C-alpha cells in the first residue's frame, strides 16, 4: 500500500492535538493541585503601616481566624514607609502562590495621584481578594470656630476666605483628601496643615491653632466626648456605628459627599483563582465572626466583605475619585 502525505496528515493532526491537550493538562495540573492543598505552610500578611492602626488590627484578627480554620500560621509583618508603598511593593514582587498577601489601606488608591512613578502598577500588579473594612471619618471643628453645623461652617468659610485651616494625619491619606474634597464641594478656601499622625494634631485643634479636621471616629472620639472639639458630621453615607447620633455629611447639607479610610487584601498578580477564592471565603467568614465584629466595631472599624470583583471595582472607583480631587486641588504627583 502506497503511503502519501495526504494519508498520514490526519494522524499527525490527531497526534498534535493530543500533545497539545497533554501539555495543557500538565500546565494546569500543578495549579489545581496547589489550590486544593493550599495552604501547606505559613501565610504572611504584610501590613504596610506601623502596628496599632486599623489595618494592623484587622490583619491580626483575620489572621487568628484563618490560623484556627486552616491549621497553618498566619503571620502579620508590619512594613511601614512611604504611605504604604514600601510594604505593598514587597507583596507585588512576591511569588504568586497565596503565601504573601498585603492588607492595604485607602492610600493604595490615592498614591497614584501623589507619586509620579510607583514601583508597581496599582491595579495590574495585584489580584484583589476582598475588602475587609471601612473606617468612617468625622468632621470636627475647634471650639474657636463659631459654628454648630456643616452649613454654618461653609457659610463661615465663604465669609472668611483663607482664614480656615484643616489638620490631617499626613499628606496623601484619606483624611487629607477628605479635606480637599470638602474644600472643592463646599467652594471654600482652607489651608492644609499635615501632621505625622492624627493624635499629634489634636492639641493644635483643641487650642484653635487649626480650625478643623477629618479624623477617624475612634481617634477623635475622646476629644468629642470631653467637649474639646465639636463633631459636625461623619463622612460616610451611613451613620457610624460607634457614633450613630452624628449626622452624615449628606444629611448635614453636602449631598454627594462620601469618603472613608478603608482596607482590603491583595495578592500578587498571577495568584491562582482557586487560591483567591479560598482566601476570599476564609476572610469573609472571619469578618462575619461575632467576636471579630464586636472588636472591630468597638474600635470604630466597620467590617466589609464581598467578592474579589467587588473589591476590584471599588479600587477603580476610588482611584478615579481621588485623582479628580487631586486635580481640583492642584496636587501634582512628585
């Protein structure tokens, strides 16, 4: 029987298809096996901030729950510096295996508007896992400012241009940008006075050296209770659980205003979807635990949760919002 190229071509086609299928199976098999057995060793959650803040507390509470559920240690590694960039960059360059994660704050979405050249891509370098929490901010004014409401504050600012000043915990954070957004939406002029941490600003706020401040409810709460500052509104669209009597900024007369500081977990880009999904489910379960919720709410931190896609969309929305605020404020990335 005479063999021709035409007669053997189908055999070669079937052979090539078989080899391609085998290669695909071999390529995917380790990922699937890894996801099913994950985790097989300790997990590190990098917190790109000093100990004691909201993202640090959330990381430790979630880490304890994951350790108990999965039988592998979850270690919190604080790597502060450059508004979170130092620690976040460490995770961006880590192996995409689910064993090195970041719990970033809202500065992650603000940094592109502040830093001209980041060492990573805010979106493309990471796989969003889940938004963990929201921390409402509170607008407070010094007793030296003769106002009792947001509407009165706006009227006072317009009547006394350039006389108001607002403190923040530092340039580039949500409290700073919340003040800039307020300036823009209210149509008033205020001078920004940054401090190295919000508590360092409190003496100048209570004494009247600065006029007002956007600070976390937990941090400024004692000053409010002591009558040293006046609380005018919270910055979220919902009342803060820790201060339900304080109106929202919308209720106080500034429709459309909505800011907060927040946190969420990111993994390096390329982390298998099955690992992301397992982390998402585990962290959502941890955030829903009654003891975790109680600890967070007592600290002025409101648990969030949700899907990776929801968190991805939220980050994009935040980046657009803060970029607009920076542009309106004339802030140029450096």
